[in-house]
């Protein structure tokens, strides 16, 4: 029989009899704590055709979940799902399921659902076959996915109904996931509208607005720009590779665009000051574009607008054209793998930009 004696777990990092501090590993420790506001953004673009390459509904949903997890882990601010012309689309199936009929929309749909705080999903996403298996995916657990008892200066909320406050000011009552209270904003919103709100000071007591907390409706970018919170990613669809760049939601578009291909220069070159393609930490909006099974070359060939514009090679679209794994042992790098590899490789460039703020 073993002579080992189990020690009773001590909560709250209390020191044991040997004077050593016990660390409770049953709870996550990597909590996101912002340091300062962040003006820059990171965007990722990839084709929805990768969903068509998966066989079963379970595999298609799991693939979308892998992309969402990578974007959450690396604090991606925008995901662009573009049509690379490699997966023909048709009307949805009889029950509305789109994974086989329109993989671009399916990926857009699932990514949008996973980014939404769990307490808002029922109000914002009607039951749909696309989302039937999404509940089994690993949680993204992003900073705006707050529990009911957690405090944050900002919250995501959904409009419940229009109302007036104690002074007769018209506005809207919203559900932001706080079990004891709803919040009130002096803005008229349609029911089921998702809104970012700035919460009152933590010491404020409810009841000043007919039992609700008086809050301020703000831009979804405010938590990032003012306080530095990673506040999830937005998702947009692009009809082609060229539309990824021309329909950028930022004034002036993307400062730096990076295309990925096995025919590009080694990715490490963009991290070396003075080297070819070096990414100086002065950009405001960085875009990284990943290809599908046939690569970005196929997406370029399928884009009639780019052909008419006289673009000769796909690499001409980007500021930098890189190979993420120059010494790859497998014949192919899957897109979901490329996203993880690419964002890991570019980590030093992102850190350098963070320090430059």
C-alpha cells in the first residue's frame, strides 16, 4: 500500500504547512486584463469553400469551430468569409440547412453565432439547422462573454422593449445578462437589437430608472479603443477575393495586407527589420488572407473583376506574399491549420504593434 498521504486542497492560494503557496489550478488564470486603449485592428480573411471540403455536418460545424477558436485566442477583430469560386452555391435545402448548398453563408452564420455572448443567442438567433450542432463546440469564452455575476465596464445587450425613465425620457430596456436587473439607455432601439453599453460605476445601485441600471449605448469599438478590451470579432461576407480588399470597413482600407501561399517568401522575413517585406509597427489595420484547398491563386482566377482590372498575378494584390511553412512535410497545409500557424508566426509583429501604442 502506498504511504502517500493526500493533502487537502487549500482555496484562495493559501500557504500550506511548509509555507508554500497553493495554486488552485481548477480555475482559469489567463483572464484578459487590458492595459490601455487599442486603436489598431487585426483582420483575417478565408474562403467559405473550406466547409465544402468537409464531409459530414459534424465535420463542417467542427471546422467552423476551429476557425472561431483561433480568432478568439489571437484577438482577431474582423473575419471576412469570401467566395473563392471553388464551391458552387444553390438554394438551401428544404429545412434551410446551408452547409452543402452555400458553404460561404454557413461559415458566416456559425462564426457569427459563436461570437455572440451565450445569454444573447436565443434572442438574436432563431432556431436554425445550421446551428443545430454548434452548441457542442468548445466555448470561445471571450472577455465580452460575461457571467451574470461578473463585472465589466462594458457589456453586450439585446433590446427588450422601448420604455421611459423616471424623468419621462424615452429609451429602451435591454437585457445584458445581469440576473437581477435590466439596463436602460436613452435611445430608441428596435426589439432584438444587439447593443454595446457602458455600465455605470460598480458602486452604483439599481433602481434609479424604474428598477433598471441607467447605461450609455456606445459603439462596439469603444471597449477596444477606450479601454483595450478584446471585444470579439465582427464577421462580413465578400463576394470575391477582390471584394475583401475593396469593401474594407475602415477609412482608407487596410494599411498592410498579407497573402499566404507556398510560393511566397518565408514568413519570418516580415519580422526582420530592414528585411524584404518587413512589417513596421506603424500600421492601423492589418489583414491576413488565407486560401482554400486550391490556394489564393484559384480565388484570383475566379475573380472576373480582377481579371478585367488587368491584375496579372494574385501576389500583386498584397503588400506582402508569404509562405507560412517553407519546410512543410505534408503536401498540403489545411486552412484551419494555416490560420493557427499564421497568427502564431505573426505574433511578434502584433506584439511590436502593441508596444508602439
